[in-house]
C-alpha cells in the first residue's frame, strides 16, 4: 500500500536529533584540520619518504625501523603516507575553492541577470556536464602532458558547471523574495544586490557544496593518479601508493590499505562536515 | 450538558520546549456536535495545543497531561498509540489547502488512502468499489461532485481544495476534528462556504470541532465555547456569548476592539501596544501586564489564577471583579475629502500578461495627492499584478502610467527610486536576514542622498526606538519587521507608496497598529498610498476611495462610504455581503 498522502496520517515528525550538533562539528572539523596539518608538515615529518632501499624490498608491518613495513622499492609506508598527504589534499583544496569561485561568480550573475548570458553559459555548462571525466583527463594528459597541476586545473573546469547550476538555482529562488524586490525598487546597483544581498544568503549552500566537492576531488584525483594520470610515477601520493601497493596485498597489506583508509576517512569527514554545516544553517534559518 | 457527550477532554495539557514551558497547563473539553474555539495572537500557543492533541509536535517539544477520547484515556507523556487514533478518533485540518494536499495525487486517491488506512486498523477489508463509494459519499458531504475524485488539486480553486481536505479529514469518521486556521488562506467569500460546510458536517455527524483561529469574526459565527490563550496560558474561557459580548479579561476586550468594523470608520484604531512575549521572556506575574492599561503592582508580581466569574466563564485576571469600562468606539465623520483636481498617479488602459494569459484588461485608476486608494478583489482579480505594474516589478503590455503628469517608465531599470516604493505582504521575507535594521535603512537613505544619520529619526517616525538600528530581523516581531519595511520604503521620500496586502499577515492587534501608523504617516508626509487588500474592513478604516477589481477589470470605483453603503455593481455588493461578519452567535441562529 502506498503511504497515505493526507497529512492527517502521513505527517510524522522527522527524527532530527544528532544532526548538526557541536560534537559532530568538532569531530569532522578536527579530522579535516589534522589531515591538512599533516599535509603542510609532511616534508618536515617525513623528509626521507622517497628514499629507496631496493635490497630490503617489501617487508610486512612490524619490521624494525618500519612499523608499517615497506613497499617493493623498500620505501617506508608510513613516511610515504605522510608525504603523500600533500598532493592528495592540495589539489582537492584548489579544486573545491576554484570551482566554488567560478560557481559563485557565474552562478550569481546568470541567476540574477538571466537573459542571453544565462543562456550562453547554461549551454556551455550543459556541454561540460555531458563529458566523461576520466576520458577527458586522459585526452588532456595526452595533449598537455600528465602533470599534477594540469589535472587539477582540468578538474576545476569540470567541477565548475554543477557549482554554477547550484548557485544559479539558489540565486533565482532568493531573487523572487520581497527583500530583493525592495532592493530593486530602491534601484541599488545589480552588483550590490547580487554580492551584498543575495550571496550572503546562499552561503551555507555554497560552503556545504564546496566541502562535498573537496571529498569528491580527493577520490577523483586519487583515481586519476591510480590510472597513471596526474602525479608522476615514483612520487608520494595516496592514489599512487594505492596503485603501487595493490600488487603487495599479501606481502605487505598496509602498503595499499593505509592510503585507502586515509582517503576514505578524509573524504567522509569532509562530506559529514558539509552535512553538519547544512544542518546548522537549516536550524538557524528556521529560527529566523 | 452531561459528561457522556464529551468526545475529547484534555486535562492539564502542557507543552515544554528546550527553553522551558511554552504552553502552561490548559484544560480542553469538546462535546459532540459542538465547537470549541481556541483564540489568540501568534505566539499564544494555540497551534502547539492543536498539535499536542494530535501527537504532531516537533520532537524537540514535549507534551504532558491526560487526554481522553470517549472511553479511552492516555497520558501524553507516555506512548500514546497515535496511529490508531489519528483519522478515526481525531483528525487535523490544516490552514493552507495549497500545501496540505499532495500535488501529484488525484483528490480521490488522497481521500481513499485515509479510508483504507482506518479500515485496515479496524481489521475491515474493503473492496475497491466500497472505498470508491465512501470517497464519493465524503465528497458529497462537503458539497463536491463525485467527479472531483478524478481531478488533481491544482485543477481546483482554493475553496474546493479546502473542501477536499475536509473530506479527507473526515474520511475515517473521526469524533473530533481539529481545524487549525481553516479559512485564513481563503478569500472572504470562500471562507463563508468552508465554514458552512464544517457547520453542516457538525450537525449531521455530531462532530466535535476544535477551531484554532486568530479571527474573532470567524469564531463568532461558529463557536459554542471559547478559550482565549495569551502567552501560552488561558486568559479567559467560557461560553461564546459571554466571552464575545461581555469579556472580562482586558486582553479579550482589546482583541475584540482591535477587530476593524466593516460598516463604519473608527475615529481611532485601537491596537494593543507591544507584542506577545516569547516563551523565554515572559514577565513575572500576569503575562499581559506590560500591555494592559489596568495593570497594577499586583499584576506585575503575582500570576493571576483562573477563577469563575458570572455566567459560566473563568478568567485569569486580578481585576476580574472590576467591570471593564466598555468604551463606545467613536465613529468618525465621513472621511476627509481630498482635493482631486489633478491626480498624482494616473493609470490608463493598463493591460498585463502572465505568459499568454491576459491578467489586466485595460484598467483605469487615479490616486490623488495625499489620498489612500484601496484596490479590492478576490484572489485572481489581478490586484497584485496591478500593484506590481505600478511598482515597475511587472512590465505591462499596454497602457499609460503617469506620475505627477510625467510618464512613469514601464521598466524598473528606467525609474527613479524617489517615484514609487512598496511595502510587501510577508514581513518575514521583506527584510534581508543578514543585514541589521540600520544597514538596511542606511542603504535606502543613500539612494536619495539622505545622510545615514537619518536612520534613527526614520525608525522613530515608524514608532520604533532608535536603538533598533543594531538589531537583525530575527530579533524583531512581525509587526516590528513591517514597521522597518515601511521605514525603508519611505527612506527615499517616494511620491507614491504601494502597500500590497501589507497588513494581512499580521495579528489583528498588530494590524491595527500598522494601519494607524500608515494613516499618521499619510497625514504627516502627505504621501499618497495605493492600498492593495482583500480585507474590506481594513479598506473602510484607512482608505478614502476604493477600486473594485474583478477578473482584471474595474467594476466600481468611488469614495469608500459610497461604495460600501450603496454599492452600485452587484459584484461589489456580493463582496461586501461575504465580508459581513456574522453578528449572530451560533446558538441564536438555529
């Protein structure tokens, strides 16, 4: 039987407890802050991560001097993990912020001004959204070479369309509200209306989306490294490490499981922090 | 009245929130075939009481007390088997028929769902033909054709949707129907129809109704008993005729006095100063004391207990033995005559479209200097589109707009902000939640080159203390927000002010304050006002002339006294008749 659609019966209070609480904020924010700190301090904490010891080769966790063992080239897994956090996180931060910037700028303008500009940018975003990310990445790598920052730049462009759409629809929703119509009747400049009145009111959505993008970017960038597009072979990176360690699953499981867990933990923390912020903004909104 | 006829009784029903008690213990008793009205302003706790009675409170809130339906009694703080009660013992009818029905299901399906759900719980199996015949019966009971079952909510008018919602609410044969502001979202003429449907159901089924309403006009015609709530506590309770005709609590009296009459213009509009305190900020002693003219030291320190007064009422007031001086409200003479040689705003042959549909079919309108002109009509008459065309927010397809003899550009982009400003309906979305009051006002002042220091004076001119410049909209009540919105609209010293339903979202006591403010500002500044409203009683109080709009065309226009007392067009007459408050009480009608 379908759920009764009259509110008389169907209206059950949605359980909301536990979402948007302070512990969630501290936990997810703390994990992310720790990961970012690790990325910044990586070169200091693990200066010899790339030092090879071919003679030693792969060793299991618990080897003296190498608590998490070593990989095929005799590199220390723990040091490699610490050093790899830099490229695993720097790119996603740039991707999340870059696409957010493009999204806010173009999304706000297209949503508020509409007209031919909206149409043109709308069709371009449609086109970009229709492209398969991995195929484009391989083609771009073929044309421009497979540098890390080339890949990051490409991902900024590929992430931006969904940001533009999201911001645009949120801006359209705000534009119809009386406070914006009052601002228009006062003949305030469009820039002022867009960036002083509308954008601050859609900020929670933008921030939440940027955090989700950050999580997706970690996984995307790691996947591309795993496929060999992105960071160059031999450098420290979680996606690279995951790929290299794949063959050692029996001799040293930590070599691939450690970076995998690191990716999952950071991506989940970013996603959940996004949820927490969204829930807090929602609660604050309802209090207003 | 014997006790067996009680269909719903709640004793010491109370609602607690995270910040303390929101609704103080209240007793509710509904007899079969009778209506209990719960009356109060926003923040009085009337909707929370209704929700507590149906188990639909927000999970952050907690209800306590004992509720009894017929023979079944439950403690609200323990687990009440709500699913087995909702629909069959008790049912809820919500305010807005536009959102309470599912837009993607046909009306018949929505009623049938309740029928099946209730039948399933009682272990009956119904064939789909039986369900269908019950659905048809329910639709007939609310005065709708059986064919409505096959239609979607968006194909129906507001009044018809509310009837479908009523049909769904009674589909499981409940003993009690809780109607939360069932007519507030509807036009005056449709309101009457919906109330008539409820009254008919009550007569035929012996349905007990709890009517939650802020509208004393609605309550007057329907209620047998009335509970007046103020700041989450009972102020007065008793038979309808006692409470409405001889109120003892000053709050009830002021609430009644704030209701604008349709048949004459008052010398002075009596609002209730201030606003309902929120749960965390209730004063010691009587919660109404800060707004009460009779308040004494005792009121400010001791909470008054409910005590019986004559003729079956109970009142929580230290002054219940002091008879209220019933102030005879003065009738004003005829409204001031306005010199009307050269109209300031002239609208000629205005046509406007929404997509391919023509909404306005050549409207003519004039507003003279210092004049308040009301535009009335039902929803769909085009009055809001007219306001938006004059405001520049909607570009008309044809017609002429002139202000002071100079053509007013059709597009907002070509206009001067000192020409026309507007005050909107909803005070909650009229202000940017991120800006302080001061920031919003300074921005509006800068538009016409006025110094930012004028903000304080501007606030005082709309009756707000100048310290409000630092406040944010969320710290303000609805009435205060609307005052800020008026101040912002007046900041560039516009030559014409448009009020689009600017008081219809406000409580009646606050509405009177805002109307008085608009009248005072008109007298002080001489700014003419185009006043869009569906509420004819409001027009009677503030407007000099009135324009009656029907389906995008003006059917009648003239001075308010003339149109209201001797309407020439049958449509004006029918609008007036529908707005006529039922002066008779329920009992006296039979």
